[in-house]
C-alpha cells in the first residue's frame, strides 16, 4: 500500500519497488548499516549475522520453490551440500578461482535440483515431497562414498580468495556473504515481478488454469527447482569457505525441515517472510545456546541431554505454534501491525 | 545360496516390522488424508517407552510391552488433539509441514528424556536359531516377523471386515459425506491416531529387538514412507506388501551391492526404489489409480 499522498502517474512509478524518497533513504541507511557492522560490532555479531545470511539465502531459494511455485521440497540441505562440495573441490583441487566456482556450485546444485525435479512431470504434491526426501538421503549417501569428497572423513577447503585477496577473517567473510545475500535477495525480489515469477505464482494457485493460460508448467516447475536449488548451492558454496571443513553430517534432513519452518514462521510466498523468519529463528537459536546450558546447569536432575534436546524442541514448538495460530507468518502479522498503526485511532 | 537365504530371512523380518509401522501410516492416511511424517519418531518413542519400563523400572517384559502400547496410543492421541485437529480444513501442504515439524519436536523430546545412549532390551525371547533353507535364522527374528504379520493381519481384518470400521472407511471416502451420515469425523481421526500410535510402538519394540534402540530409529522408521508408497497409499495389503518388499530389497542390496559401492547403501536404497516407482508407477502396486491433471 502506498503512503498517504503518493500517486502513481507513470507506469514506471507503478513498477518501482521503492516509491518514495524515504524508502530510498531507509534502504540506503540499512545497507550502510549492514556494510558497517564489522567496523563497530564484535566478532560474535559478525558471526551471528553471517549465519543469518546462510539461513536467508536458503530460505529465499526455498521460498521461490515452495512459497511461490507451491512445490514441496524437503531436501534443500542436500542441495546445499552439493554446492558446498562443488565449490570446495573446484577451488582446492582444480584451482579454479572462487569467483568462478561460486556460480558453478550454484549451477551444479541447480542441475541436481532439476534432476530430482523431473518426476514433477508425472506427480505432484505429496509424491514430489517424497522425491525430494529421497534426494536428501541419496545425495548425502553419494557425498559419503565418493572419493573426491573425502567420504565420511570429510574434506578441508581453502578460504575464498578474490583476485589475490584472501577472505580469511570473520569481517571479510561477513562482507562476502552479505554482498552475495543482498544480490540474491534483490534478484529474487525482481524475479517475482517478471513473467517467470508470475508464471510460478499461477502454477501455485491453480496449475490447470495456468496451463490453459499458456504457461508451460513443466518448464516453469523445473525452472523453479533450478532456481531454488541454485540458491541452496550458493549458500553451500559460501558455507564451504566459511567453515573450511566439510562433512556430510553438516547437511542433515533436519536442516531442510528447518528451512521449511523458517518460511512458515516468516510467511510463505512473501519476500519479507524468509528474511524475518531467518532472523527470528537464528535469534531463537542463540537464545537456546545461551540460556539452555545455564538451565541445564541449574537443573542437573534433567540430565546432560537437555542442551542438545531443547533446541529442536523449542524450534519445533515455535513452528507448530505459528502453523496453528499464525499460518501466514510474521510477514502477515507485521502487515497487520503496520496498517493498524497507520489507521490509528480508527479500526480500518 | 546360503547368503541369499540369510539375507532374505533377515529382510523379511525387518520388512515385517516395516509392514506393521506402514499400517500405522496408512491407517491415518486412509481415514484422514494426513501424511504422518512423524511416524519415525512414534516408532522411536514407543521403543524407548518399552525399554524404560523394562530396564529402568524393572517391570516384566509383558507389562512393559502393554505399557508401551498404552504410551504409544497416548502419544498418538495427544498429537491428534494438540497438533492435527487445529489444522483441519487447512490445505495439504500445511498439514505435511505440520507433521514434519512435529517430528522435529518429538525428536527433541526423545532426546531430552532418553539421551543418545543406545539401549538393548533384556532377553525376552527364547534364544536359538532355526535352519531355513540352509541358513540359520534367529528365533527372535522369526518371532518378530510373525508378530508383525499377525498385528498387520488383525488391523487389516478389522479395517476390511469389522462393522465399526465402516465409519472409518466412510470417513476415508469423503469427510463431508461421512458427516452428513452422522459419523463424527473428529472422533475417527482421534481413533486412528491413537491406534497408529500403538501400532508404531509395537513396530518400535520389534525394531528395537532386532537392531537395538538408539536415536537413529526415527530415520529408520521413516523408511516406511517409501514402503507405503510402493504398496500404494490407500491400500492396507499394499502397505504390508510394500513393507516386506522394502525390507527384503534393502537387505539384498546391503548383501550384493555394498561390496561394489563400499557399504552403507541400505540408508538410501529404499528411497532409490521409491523414486523409480514414483516415476514408473506413481500409484504403487495396489493403490487407487487417480487420474490427475498435472
């Protein structure tokens, strides 16, 4: 909704994502703040925001696939693994520069996504969810048994380097990840305004109607799989150069479900949703990691399992509560809050 | 040949358990159209419940199994009341996600209560082995196979024949029609979740007997999903057949493919078979063929 007193007089104004000067100002201030965080915030904040970015990239990609196109995907963690190993192997063993390896990792993950998306030509809904569930187990199995990935011993990879600049400190990694995240979010945001994005939404809302309207649904479904898994692959590639040691167990099924939950918490089919969800869930993660060991120390009778167990429980509970009480997520709640503030003191 | 028979018998035993749990899955699906992805966690919690009663509380095995059954049923009941019922009327996607995050939650719960220390049941079955086709098969494995099949048979019989199950079948057909005929659809949902919880607990007990109890049970139990799909989602006999097929194929793969690829194929072989089935025969062996435009 446009702010009061703003009217669209040209088509270009109607199309613009940012309509008013204050929008531009706020965006610039926000981007500036993001860029400046390493200058004044400590290592912990950098690390936290870097981790949020991994969630954001994954969730934005999955949101294109699930929230916009309506294709359930449970195996995003495995596609992240594909990207991570691709980038790790290309830079460490083939000597390809990181700047090339990053898109290649995304491409390969996307190609894997297309491969497991192919059954979408024959089945949909629950069956497709099962194919992606299978993809998770099959891909991780392959990672565990290929020689080049180091199998269950895992592998080490180098820090990313761009033109001789080695990104080995948390600040440099932060900047890299942040730049990529901002670009990817921007691309996703624009994609949804194009012919492709509209085709995705048409398929989600009613695939038969979409086909009648001339949308080639097979092509667009596969494209959605490619894009969703491309995002996961990019996240994986960045992850590889963030941890510098890879192991198949870093990409369990649980993570894939976690990304799903992030979208649910944030709000499916919105651009703001996955970002908000990622921030909230990562925040919850931090709270779990800080508070629960203390709880465990205070109540030793509950046993040593409390710290690792309460994390999934807290996450699961938050997801469940959102599904029951606010299935449209934070994005919807935020929109309601905003409109009630704008209309105050009137009800609507 | 000995190797083949050994693998076959082991596979049938595990497959019997899969069949049993798969029934729990199919029951819920048939009556309410809900895919219960938390089925693996039901299995895990059921197995641990029996273990707690038997090992930590030193109860006799029979009492423990009964308590495990009650506990599993209670778990199913609670899940239905607390998590599934509020989702009535939402689209299928939300309900799939609900059971997925439910598995997240239950995983944490099991972790909190039992931790990651694996457990073993006390010997409650006569030890020994029988020679079948030249291969020695443990009596416990035979027992598990028979027990799983008996339970599967009882449930199938109830669902197909008994009068009370008519309401269930009507609910499976169409919720609104069933309601119009005076059937309380919500009660049916509670009933199937409770029964499924108990059946999964039995499955957990049998699985625990065969391979020990640990935190990998949920992943193991999740393999009934491929089994159900291969059998055909709506079919009771299909669930049993699918379970047996997956169990046997998995063991055969671990015997004959593992030496080639270097181990571990049983973790994903069920899913490979499942994907092949989805591509070639998406409605499974005994499922209803629905004509659906894509």
